[in-house]
């Protein structure tokens, strides 16, 4: 059926990035082909069975604002909803959901199969690109079948020359039980694309009935769950296809308590430490067998004990993998130690003393293409119309992959139609921060999103994603016109009430003053009745904007100032060692990346606004002298 067909977009890989890329490209009207080595593993949760978290949850909401699938899929298959950092300010809060991992991938597969005649799925391995005059025009498969396209998106995850490590054992594969892709890596290099190695890992899975939950602390879902998708800007009757009972109960305000699954918390201890220290020589991470760089912020359990030797215990989260299985994920216990050592580690934890391991933890090494080789559109600098998204760009995490995937899909589709491409700036979205960090600084370790990476995170609270990205969705026609109109109306009401509360007084103080004095906690009796009749999402955003008005205004001023800093050149011979107040991480990275402007320096992760101000002062002093 594909003979002679020229697709608008071909997406290689059906992980979280590939699903978003293929779905949005088809939605934008492109004939799209999604190719995967195994169509039964579409959107597979290879690691922990959850979506969202601090900063990551903001990305998921931004994906929804841009017309993507992850938020809807997480909402429809969740078994628990929690708001992380709920006791802190809204700027650093992040929605998170435990999902039924098997329903998650099954639902996404069905959605992609049925969403549009524009989207086709095919199982096969891509072994080479078809490149003519430095422009990609198709792909070659291991079945000696070629497909032609105007643009190609690579979302290969951990499969490029993937090598799995469990103790002394090495298994070729990008995921336990799946194959690796070797030929494509070799062929990418012949087009001038540089590849390097990274490493990631996952935890053992255990049988739930063998866990002693009486030894754990229970972690329940929220009494007032926050869904990921923006249902207030969709038709009132809208419900995602294949929605779970939990989702329907939450959306309809019904009793959902019994439908939410609990997670449980336990800790490793001195006994765990003894097992690891005695067997550290058997770890491929420490014996030199693993060459790839692992994630600094999500280390293996052996790495935790070797790097933080003064700590006897580390927290573990026991997470159910779904309602149709008794398999549990031990979050915090990622390891590549041999199976017998993993068994010793498991048995050292009180609640897991009699636990049965169903699948071992493991590490996987894989190729990635350092992302300084791509433009902010995610298009290759070497091969025209070739786009990269996800772990191939050096990132880690479902959400980071999906955020890149939707941008790559949008731009591949628009490139194939001869239209201008989307670039998200770091002031309007976490996805913009993510991509800007990757393309301007690169990454030598798996990149994970944190709120600290966004210097203007006060402007990027999760509840404002749809109005923050309104201009992008409107200009690039990413969502339905009716939804755009609803979002425009929502923004109008937010702006109206933000001004209104500044002008409405109770005695000598405005309501806005009272909100700021109480950090947004004044009683409803002091708020206008008409305001309280607005949808909850509008009320929450208005209270946030009013409460932090001074800080938000300062952020906008600083953005204007930072844009000016792009014009401030850093001398090639500038000596950062002379700037005594710089943090060690800042000093190390500034000397490594050698930014040519103050604006570029400000975008290096770990370099704070205070560091930038200090450097600016030193530059001005140098100029005067």
C-alpha cells in the first residue's frame, strides 16, 4: 500500500517522543508514517510507571497546550494523582500521575491507529537514511524496503547500538527483551553526524504479594487531583477515548478515593550499604565495562553509596505498575549489579525481606548525537529536513522526549509543506528552556529538567501553560479554532480579574494587597462573588498573578535586560578565576563552554542570575581599566 507514496513526514521510533511527533504531524495535515521495531511497545514505560513531576509536569501541560497526546493519555490511564511540592509556591509545584503502564501503551497505540487517515504505522528497523544533496528524502529498512518522505524525525531512544549490562553479563539490546539498532549509527556518521555514548538504568521489578507493606509509610493520592490536560478550554462534554473509571470519577466530581492506588515508602540502610560496598568490584559501572556517562541527578543505588558514603540510607518508592498486574517498580533502586547482589540489596530492605524479583535492574549504554549539532527547530545542521528528538539528543525522561517530539513533529510537518518553523523561547515554556539548553550548551550527561534550569520559572507555573503558549498555538494552528477561542476568552477573564482585584478595596487595602499579605490565602468571604463564580482554573491563575505581582513584574524586566545582554560580549581572554564569588559548578562550566556573550553565559545550567550580575560587573571594571 506504500509503493510509490511520498510521505510528508516519516517518524522513526515509537517511544514518547515518536508518538508526539507522528500524532501532531498527522494532525497538521501531513501524510505521516510511524516506523517502529515493535509496534507492541508503542509508548512503553521502560522505566518507572509515572508521568510528570516537578518541572516535568509543566512540560506535560505544555504538550497539551500545543495539541499533543501525553496529558490526555496520562489522565485516561492514571491510577493515582499527586501534586508534588504542594506546600510550596505554585511556581515549583508539579502534577504527577502513577499510570497503569500497560493501559498507557495500549491506549496510545489505539489512539494512533484510529486518530487519522493521515497516519500510518509500520513495523521494521531503519538501517539507513536516503540522502540526496545533503537533504534527507527517505529511509531504508532491514526488509530491503525503502520509504520516501519530505522530512524525517529520528526518535531512537536507547536503541542505537544499545548494550545492556547486568553484572558481568552483556546483552545486545536497547531495552531488556528488545533488539538494538546498529546499522543506523554507522550510517549517521557517514553523513557527518557525530555520535557519543550515554548510559541510563532501571530498577528491579518485584512481586507485590511478596512485599510487607506494614514496614512502609503509605503515600496516598490527592483528595483534590490535578489533571494534566486543559479540559476547561475544551467542550464541556469532552472525554478522552478509553478513559478509566478513575478519570471519569475525578472529572465528574464523584467519589474516587477507592479507585486511587497507594504508593509506599521504605529506605535502604547500613545492611544495604554493606552488600553494595562488598560487591562494588562486580559493578560494570565501577569495573570500567560501562563507558557511557550516566545521569548525575538519577544515579544508581551503587553510585549513591559510592558518591555519598556518609549516608547509610536512601529513600525508596514502591510503585504499582498497573491494575492488571501485581508487578511493582522499586523507584530509587536503579542498578546494574549482578542478580545475586540485587537479591541481597532487596532483602536488606525491611519491607522487601521476602520479596521475589520478577525482572532484574540493568544499565543500558547507547549512542546519542550531541545536540549542539541541531538548530532550535531540532533540525540537523548537516542534513536538511532531518529532525532529532528525545534521548538521541542526550535527554532523559518520558516528558523531555515528548516535549521535543511535539516540536520536531510540528517543524517536520511545516518544513515538508514549505512553511516557517516553530521556535519556543525559554521565557514562555519549559520546552523552550529544554531545547535552548540542548542546542546552545549541549550535554555530556543525560539531561533532566528541573525548575532550577528555568531562570524565569515564576512565569512558567503549570496552570498557565495554555495561555502562555496561546500565540504559538494560534499562529501555527496547532489546536482547534474553538479551543483557541476558549483559551483567548480564558486569558481575557484572567487579565480582567487581575486588574479588578488591584482596584477593589476593603478599607484602605485593595483585595490584591490582602492577597499579597497572606500569600494568596485570604478567605473566600473577602473575594467578589462574581469572581468566585469563574472556573477554578481562572481563579487559581488570577490569585497566583496577583499574589506574586511584584516578582512577576521583576521577571519581565529581567527578561528585557537579559535580551540586552546578548549584546554584551565576553572578552576571549576573560579570567573567570578572578571572579571569586562564583560557585564551583558555575566556574567549571563557564571555563568549559567559554560563552561569547553574557546572554549565552546566562543560559548555562548551574549559572545563576547572581553569577551573571557579578560577571557583568567584572566586565565593566575591565573595560574601564
